[in-house]
């Protein structure tokens, strides 16, 4: 019988290797016709039925990681009508790039190293969100031919999405299996061992402490090898031994340990850590061919799996079912569920078998089971799947059962803790709550502590099913912000936090702060877990501080602007006087000297006027902060032309004015003079060497601002290169020796301080145009433009 099985498997592997996937089933049937052993044929038939009806995805891949065979469950997951449609395709045809690349890497490692990957938890994601994200546990092992050569990979993927979500809910309660830490004395007596040994071996710490460690080796030769290496090296790393569990089973173990020594260097014991590698070792040992692989998966999955035929007689019973029920496979095969489990009829579970035999996939509710023969009992949940033969006829029911007694105990403890939680929540400042948004965009508070009444003046019961009473007391100016922030948190599942105002019973306003973390529910709703507390006093202090900072900032801004005006405007006057004085010695006639002295006298008067204006700014700011008065635009333009008269005459500058006569506006006079002086002086300073300078100043009035345009025909500026630096302090873009890089910085600062803005258009060699929006005070007379 053994030779016949090997021949059958080897021929199947050969055919998969050569690519004849479509003829594999035909070849398997032909081989079976030459094998007289009916038991082997029945095993093979059951194996294929299990593969096609097991609710886990099973797959084979070739050395290029292409699918050569998948089962029906895998085809359904891929959205295929038939498993054969997957042949020749890869994970990149079904999953998104990130998950497909991860699967490709795992396949490559298994193919390259021959090391299996056992129960790897991973997230399956699909292109463009075509399917819901799934959490799975995947096992992959090397796929070998009859010579032992790796020709591909094969594996099984189990959907653990539900258990993953359950783990999330109870993550603070349940723990994964942990490594075992231990210590012995030099005689090999166990002195200390971590509690995780109980899950590992079935022994309690109390049973093991004080026992001789050698009693728990499955093979004494493993201990002898370990002792030999420890004596030689003083330690071992990833040393494999075989231990014996409380029920006599073999557990493969990886050990890292070292000798313990006292202060004198004498050995006083051993300390180390053990890890259960049974799954990996069993895979290495037993997964030699396809049949053994499926058998191993069925026997090592964490769920109980059993099969009933169409007469509801057990035909398969895995090891997990033996653990759950206490009954071995031989005690069960041939019997019916009602023979073993009296609860089957009481809980209407028999109806689930009948529905599965009728072709439906059925999931049970949580139910309590009891096995009188072994007195095993607990809580379970099961899925019933119809098993079909190749002809599509239903021959039985495949059932996967999960033992959930621990989860039920946790749920009970959580219910018992509700009262404690309620009492604690009443001591918390503010209110603790659960806020739920349903798919139809209605809101409610499933839970709110009694502090809710103190914060909002609303009884928790009044918002338990409808939260509209809360929306009614939120300040209208904050309501849109709150609604938007809640919707953003709902869509992105991001943490929610907001400060907002609510109206109290006495008509005053109260500031509150809320924080919450969202959690998506199965029904599509989102529940936020959070708290709210009163921050009215905090806001009051913040506002007082902000007002103080604003006052200081405003004073600082005015001081900076004043300093800029002083340094920049006076520098222009001083430069003009300095130029006139330098020309005086070059004048040959008395008339030229008299004309120059007249210009010098004019420049001196302009300097005095600027100093007087600056003094007025200081005086007015000391009294009321800003110097605003009605000014005539042309008057200040003429002052600027007078200040720059020497440069205008020297360089033959033409100034075109498109300004209504007598136009007046409410503005800071020093700022207006400074703005005009900077823009016109820049136009002259950056004139083009090949043409006479022309400066055009235009004024236009709009509904809520005045638009001033200052354009020239000068050198222009490369805005692509310097545009982001144009209004920066000390930034220059030409090689003029008198360029300081502060004029435009001061100009923009002054314009923006008055609530306006400045923009520019320019091209190298084609001149520059500045567009200034002058925001003036509303208290002004009428002007006709």
C-alpha cells in the first residue's frame, strides 16, 4: 500500500512539473485504476473532496510562482468561476501590488531555502478596494518532485479576519503563546519557570519546580548532546531538543541557554529560554508529498474539523476535535452527531446539517456543548459547508468548529466590570462617553457618564438614541466646524479633537474640549470612545494672553516700520544733499552755483519736512497708535518728485501722471510718501542704459480699495529666478552700488500694515510694473475718478 501511494504521488508531481495541469485529474484516476487497494482510493477521494470543500484557500505554484492548481475556496476568493482559470497566473493578477510583492518574496524564500513558512499572519488587499481587506494565516512549504528537488511551493491560507477583530476587542485580556524562560541548579533540578509552560506542555509551574529536568526529555540522547555542548561552549543557541508534554506527546523545542556562575566562577546552574517549534519541525518532517501536506494541515489547524456523510455519519475527525471532545477518531467514525452531542437537537444545530446537505453555507450562533462520555464542555461556534463530488452532487457536510469558551468567560467578566466602570466614570472630571454615527448619518450616545449632565445640562438618557439635543446647544458659529470634524474622523477613522462653545441654561457661553478615538463597526457605523471637559477658564486666560501678545506685536510692528522709514527716507534725502554738494565744486559759473544752491535749499527743506512728519508719527502713536488723516495724493507725489529732482534732471526722467486733480484719501502720510519714494526712486535707479527713463503712475478707485499702478521701462527683473526673494530684506538683483535691498521690503511692510497688498509683473529688459492695493480708512470724502 505504501509503494502504491508513493507511485501515485510521484506521477502527480511529475505531471505538475511538466505543466500538464489540465490532465492531472485524468492521470490520478488512471493511476487509481491500477491500484487494487480500495482503502487508498477512498483516502485519495476524501483528500480531494476535503481540498475542494475545505473553507480555506489551497494552492500550488511552479518555480516561477505561477498557480498550477487551486481549490474552490481559493477560486471564490479570486472571483473566478472555476479553479482552472487561475492556472498560469500569479498573485499580481489578483492582489494589489503591496501584498503581491510580499507573497512573491515569501515564495522565493521558501523555494530558495527549502524552509517552510508556518501560519504567517498577513493582510490580503485587493486592487482598487475591489474586495474587503482580509486577515489570513498562511502556511507555505516547498513543493518537491520524486528526487527531492524543489519545483515550486504549495500552501494553505486560512481566513482569520473574524478572530483578528475579536483579538483586537480583547487584546488586553488574551495573550499569544509565549516563550518559556527557565532556570535549573547544577544538579538539573528546575528552580524557576515562567507560567507560559502550562500552555506549552500542559504542566503547571507548581508541578515542574523541584523536578529533575531530565524527566521531561522525550529522548535522553537529546539531553546528552545538550550537556556536551554546554560543557564545551558554556552556552547553546537555537539548539533543538524533543520534550514530552503532560499527556505524553512530543514537542519540538528550540533552546537558547547558558551556564550560570557564582562570583568565584563556579557553575551553579543553567538559565535559558525555550521556544515551541513543533509546527515548523512537523512541516519539515511530514510535508514530503501532497497527501501528507493536506493531512498535516487538517490535523494541525486550530479549529476542529470533521466530516459527515449524507446519512450524517462521521467520516473524518481531526486532532483538534479530539482535544475539544475528549473522543478519539476511532470512537467517533460511523456515529452521528446526536449519538455524541445531546445538545445538537436542543440547540437546533441538526437543522444546520440539513441546510448544508441542501446546498447552503451555514454559520451557527454561539452554543454550549457537553460530551457526557468524557464530561468535556464549553462554548463553540461552527460553520457548515456542503461537500460535493466531481459531479457536483452533495455527499456530505464539512464542519469547522472553534472553541470560544475563553472568549465567553471574558465577555462575562466584562459585563461584571460594567458596574465598576460606571462608578469610576462618575469620579472623572467632565464626562466619558460613546458617540455613534450610523450609516444613515444619524447620531446617538450609547453611553454617557453622569458628568454629561454637568457639562451640557442634558440628561444622558435624552441623547441615548438621538443626539440632536446636543446639536441644538452648540454655538452656531462652531456648529459647522464640529460637523465637518466629525465627518472627517468618520471617513478617515482619525482621532477627533475639537474646542467649541455651548449655550448654557442661563444664556452664557461655555468652552469645552472633546477628544475621542473612532472604531469601525460591522454594521458600517462608527463609535467614538472619548471624553469632554470644561475649558472655559483656560480659554479666558488664553484670550487675555493673546490680547497682550497682539498689543506687543502691534507696538513692535509700528516700531519696526518707523525705524525703516527713518533709515530709508532720510538716506534718500542725505544722498540727494551729498550729490548736490559733490557737484558744487565742479560748477564753473556763479549762476550754476546759485542754481545748485537753490536745489540744495529745496533738498534741505524736504529733509526737514520728513523729519517733522516722523515726529508727528511719534507724537500721534503715543496718543492713539496710528497716524491717519486725509491727504492729497498729488501733494505727496510732488514732494517725492522734489526729493528726487536732482536724479530726475540728471537722468532725463519723464514721469507720466494719470491721477485726478485734487484726489484725496485717508491714509498714513509718512507711509504714502515712503511708498511713492521707494517705487519712483527704484524706477530711476534701475533704468535701462539704452533709453531715457519713463515712469508712469496711475490711480484707480474700486468699491473697497484704491489701485495704484507704478510702471517703468527699466532693466526689469527675472521673476522666475528672483520672484520669491523680491520683497525680502537685503535682497538685490542688479549690480547697483547703492542698492541696499530694503526699499521693497519696507514698502510691502507698510502697505500690508495698512491692510493692502502689492504684486509685480516684470521681464528682464522690458521694465517693471507694480500693482498696489491701498486699503484706506472708511472715513473719507468722495472722489470722482
